[in-house]
C-alpha cells in the first residue's frame, strides 16, 4: 500500500518524535491501514516510556 502526499507516493513513512501523543496516534492509524512505519524519538529508551514503546512495536510501528 502507498500513501499519496502532494502528488507523491510513499510506501514507507518515518516519524520523528513518534512517542508523542499526536505522532503515535497518526503512526498507529497508518500502520493499521497497511503502511510501513518506522520512527525515532529521543526519549525512546527512558524507563517511563517502556510501555508506550512496546505498544508501538506491537502494532507495527
């Protein structure tokens, strides 16, 4: 599956700041829609973000 943005097709998307409430919601929606999603976040390895990171990984982000 690909996503068209401004007339360009993308088969994979990378989210910077994926663990934020807005970015994670968009990333999860697109992953559930069949998009290939990757992401990074400077707080990804903080202990308090472990649950969030695991949930994103389980849904394919």
